[in-house]
C-alpha cells in the first residue's frame, strides 16, 4: 500500500506483510456500506469493535473549532486504529481493514446524527432550500499502515415546509443518518441537485475506495 497526494498514512506496527487478498475486514455497522462493497465485488467479513470483547469505543465528538474536513479524517483514523487493535487482540487472520466516516456540514457547522425527532426536524429545516457539503473519509489498514482518502460532495435541498419535514421524520429514516437524511431513501424526492460522488453521500465513495483497496493489495 502506498501513499499519494490524496492519501495520508500512519505507521503503527511491525507485523509481517500481508499477502494479496480478495477478502477484507469491514469495521462498520452500516448496511449501506455493505451493499456498496458488494456492488463492486469486494468480499468482506465484519469486524465489530464495540459488540464483542475486547470492546473499543471511539469518541466521535467534534473538537472545539474543528472543521468538518479535519473532523471526518480524524475520526476515520481513530476507527482504523481501533479496528487494528481489535484484530490483533482477537488474534484474527491478518487482512486489510476498511473503515469509513461520513459527516454533513452546513455553513461550516457539522451536522451529525440527530439525537431525537426534534433534532432531526431542526436539521432538516436548516437544510431546506440550501446547499451543503457531505464529506466521507475512507481508511484502509494494510501492512501496518493506514491510508486515507477524502471525498467532498455538494447536495442541494428543495424548500421544505413543516408538514413535509414532519412526515419525513415520522418515517424514522433520518434517525441514524448524518444530517438527518438518506440520499438513497425517501429524501431523494427533496434533493434538487447533487455534485460529486453519489455513493460517497451514501457513505462510501466507490471509485476512490476501489482504487485505495487495489493499491493496498486487495484483488477486486
């Protein structure tokens, strides 16, 4: 795995080199990322850092004055480091590990996952009639190095009235999504423009992810 102008690496160990493989570990609960990996023919096994002992949590709280670009890259790096520790502690077969993180930013402010329905309504009211950024960072750990790529897309919402926002929130779709919406779901009827990576807005930019995996020895 090698770095480029778009990828930053971190050396974090001295394990033996991993042979080329067509199987990776996916350290993500997101069903959307699973579907997207299957779409491009990537075989994976789930590596959950929080569901089984030893449990390793990642604090995803933004730091004071942290920009969305810095935030999403920092969090995905923390996720990758945690997943690598879990793989070692559980003595799993060494394989490349993929992690990802997506955040929404409006006027420089990070919009995470809503804490409740009222929070979701507030977020959607802010996004109504506005353009915002969707940033997705992807990290791959291979041969004890972390390599990252960041994509930035721009999404524009049509103007939404209170009833539309309330009806959408009541579907439950916004509740576990950054920015309180799913581009691949019901929210699609409210999106008037998207510039960038559609799959990146979903949670995993496929072109960049495929390139990163190939560079790290994954056969796809």
